[in-house]
C-alpha cells in the first residue's frame, strides 16, 4: 500500500495514532488538505483569521511566540474555533533540544503548549530523546508531533541521509509521530502524513531564503498530503477567497493523485 495512491479514508485504519486518524477523518469529511500558517502578530488578527478560514482548513498552524498580546484568552478562543470549525491546532515550535529541556518548554513557560496544541513540530537533530522528552510531558493528553525532516529554505542542511534517519526515528515512535514536514518523500508508509510548507501561487521566493512551489507541484510531484500556506493567504487582499482557492487546488490535486 503506497501512501501516495491511497485515499485519506483508506489510511485511517493503517494507524493507531488517534490524532493521525482524526486528521484523516477531518480531511476526508471536510474535503480539505489545507493548513493555514497563521503568522500574524496579535490575538485579534489570529482569532479573526482562524474564524474566517476555519471552514476551509484541516489544521491551523501557529507561531504562538510571535504574538504581542498572548494570554489564556488567545487559547480559549482558538480552542473554541477549532471545535466550531473542526480543525486541529498545530504549534510550529520546532523543538530541538535535549529531552529534559523540551519537556519544560512544552509544558511550561508562558505558552504551556502541551495544554492546547494537538500537534507540534520537532527537529530530529538531537536524536530521539527529544521525542521521549515531549512524551514525558503529555500527562495522559492526546498529542502528537511532526518531525521536520527537510526544510523549504534555500541552503537547508537537511541532507538525504538526515531525511532517511528522521524516517527511521518516526518508525520507532509511531505512538507519537504523525508524519513529516518535508519537501519530498521516499517513504510510502501510509501511516505518516507529509506536510509541505513553501507553497504559494505566483511567487518563487520571499527574498529571505523561503522557496515556493505551487499546490499542484507540492502534491503531485513532491507527494505532499497537506500543504501549509502562510502569506499566500494571510497577505492576500481577500484571505477567505485565497484560502478557498488553495483549498480547491490542493484537494483537486490530491484527488487526481489517488486516481492513478
Ligand atoms: F519547517 C518549515 C519549513 O521548512 N518551511 C516553512 O516555511 C516550516 N515553515 C513554516 O511554514 C514557516 O515558519 C511559516 O510559518 C510557514 C510558511 O509561511 P509562508 O508565508 O507560506 O512562506
């Protein structure tokens, strides 16, 4: 069973991870494989964006530490919107330290990420202690992580060997890892979801190293399951219309892929 030829529905039973299953269900039922990168800097903008694009997304990706006015109210509102529109919360924290430190970063500090983020990103660089550290902080909650195995930015040091080693790490920790943030995939394992950022229509880069491909290219050529789109939506004159456009392009490309 090759991941790229399978429908999201048919992949539900390939995994025991409750959040992987939930995400497949959301994608299949809502007919969307769009994740919006909500890179805005105030709670008001974040909440307003989440409510507007909510019907079109399966996941809302945050960088919670770029907010100038974060509080518990931010989280209460995001969680309400996630329930209202049926999407998951994905904090792109890119944990990358020893297990003991990431456990504290995940559960403590100002953001208490473990309390509200369904999924978080993690670098495989420190070795699998980073995963064990995060898991030690979960305390019975249903949580998962996405391993950043290959970055979209130019000159990224994520070599082929690194990508392969991240795949092995994921296979050893399937109870926590739901998939990869990557630009390509050699793995056909249907349990793992491939999330691809660096997606934008009409631009190839941002002048600061980001490199873009189109939704069709991400899904049909690179094998993405979910596209992550930030400024293509947040900086559009009409973010809702842009979200609809990316959603349709991405879901059409996915449907085209599973036909073959
Ligand atoms: F792991 C990665 C990566 O390799 N590239 C990324 O761009 C994460 N990202 C995130 O996706 C980045 O931190 C932004 O939040 C988002 C892309 O935003 P853009 O506005 O679509 O370029």
